């Protein structure tokens, strides 16, 4: 029986990028269904793998570059130039310069980490002659609102003593003035489009500090400090450019970098999948699928708010295609994803283990879980076929009995006709 499976996963943060996840799932599918047609659309939501995914999809080129990491030391990153575009388009991802994986677990402190390296990525794109820059805002290990990025690009952020503020989200509390006159002049001649999670607010209960600060290492006593810093930052941006980043959609993306892009660089923010899916030809691949497998590190109540499985589920639901989601962990509120088009979901971890063991074995666990999903699908299809055969057999039996009854009626009618004819002949002979 033929089956076309579309594999459309996100990456597993700090573990596997979307390409690795897709390959592992494909291995499991092939084990269970050897003649399955496998289509792969690894989806980088703007985080790790975003540059590689879109550069690969357009047959573009990756360029290495050393930038300032979130802790201030130099790290290796990359910028891509897309292929097949009318304008020379550079692509970069926030996570390459200041992603959470770039900060060792024992050094995570968003009060201190910086986005300076993102500005250096943009400078590299300008050096490559980019006319258009496409930025992926995914995960980050910062909460500085993009202040470091603006500093790298030539902007001055100063305190009451007219001194440059330092690195990190806590420094935003001392910000008293923004001077953008020193920004690299080449920025005037490029357009910047930024893919963001449209649901990421800069401030408030669902703002970047309160929702994501703890996972970046913020202590409970730092949350109010970081929130106050971003509130002051938004006020200073408004005073400088007249743009209210505190209320705009997506400005909380990547530790608030969306605010800097919109408020100080004149960039346009986009719901990320409006951009990403175009380059990946996702809908074209989806139209060919019988079943979709997606995946994410954690499936929970946050997933419907811009995460890959929910977006995949919504698009597949429009075509009536079932979606199964695999996850490293199943968290509170995971059932809400059924409303997003996820038919079923499961954790890839079958037995208790440590986080370290799960991460080191993630590819193996994904392959095994995908294999079991396809075996379950095969069993379901076999059951459906058995039921169809049973129903067909019942219909055939009914038809046979009805045919026998009709034939019996025809024989009786024929016999009556013969008797009637014989009676007529006898009557005629007597006359």
C-alpha cells in the first residue's frame, strides 16, 4: 500500500537542528514502511538552522564570520546569501550570535548578556553587498532589547552622564538618551525584513521578560529589574523615533530585538511563517502528503502561540491531512494542540532517563518513536481494510441471496406461465 509521509519538524533546542530531526524521523519511517515515499521539510522558525535551511532551499552560499558572543568573547557564526533572488539578499539568524545555546548553563544571566554580535552579522551582510537582509528572530540568550546590536552598528546609547551604557538587560535601566546619527550609512540603502513570533510581546504579563526570562537564567529577583529596563528602553525609543515598540506585535522576539529592528532600524516585522514557508515550498509538499509528522523539543500550552507543530497542524487541517507530533517532553496544556490540527502526539522518551541522556540519545529516540507511529498507522490501515473487506463480503452475500430469491421467483413465474399456456391449448382443443 502506497503512503506519502511529509516530515516537517522544528529543531530540538540545544540538541538537534531541524535537519537532524528530520533525518532521524525519516529513518524510523523507513524501518516501519519500506516503500513509503518520504518528503522532508525541516522548518527553522527563525532560530538555529534558519540560515542554513533557507540558504540550502535556494541553493545559496554560507559565509563564516567571527562575532562577539553573548558573554563578550569571540565566537564563530555565519551569514548566508540566498540564491535565485532579484535583489542580493543576505540571511542571518539571531541565535548564531546570541542564541541560548551560546551561553553555558552555569553562566546564564540575561542581565549581562548582549546582542552585540547580531550587529556584527548585519555588518558582514553589508560587506557582502546585500541590498536586502532577511533576519530570523528565534531563540536567544539575551534580554537587552537589541541594544547591543544597535551599539555594534554605530548607535550610541548613553546614561545621564553621557557615557555609553554597558552590556546586558540590566543596563537599560540607566539609559537616558539614544543617538542614531552614527549608524552605518549603508543601512539607508537596504531593506530589512524580520521574521518574528507575532505573539511575542515586549512588555507585560506575556512579555519577553516574564515568559522567557527564567529559561535564560533570570532569577526571580531579576524579573522586575529586567522588565523595568525594557520599559525604560521602549520609552527612550519612542522619544527618539516616535515609534511605540511597547504595543507593536512581535517586538518581544529574541529577547526584545524585534523592538530595535522596528523602532531604530526601520525594519518590517512579519509573522515568521508568512516568510519561511514561501522559501521552503511547504504548501507544495503538503499537497502531496497522506500523513504529516512534525516534532518539537517540548509540546505544551505555549505551542499554539507560534511554534512549528501548531503551524504545521493548522495548514494540514485545511487540507484534511492528519498530523502526528513527536516531542521530547509533553507539558501542561498539551491537549490544546488538538485544536491546532494535531491529531495525536507522543513523547519520544519511553522510559525514565536524565535530561543529559535524553539529549545525547535524541536521534535514536526520534527514530524509534517515528517507527512506532508508522507501525500504528499501518495497523490502523490494515484494520480499516479488514473492515472494508468484511463489509464487502457482507454486501456480496446479500447480493447472492437476493439473486437466488429473484431467480426462484423467476422460475415460479415461468412455471405458472407454462401451466397457463398448457391450459389454453387444452381448452382450444376441446372447442
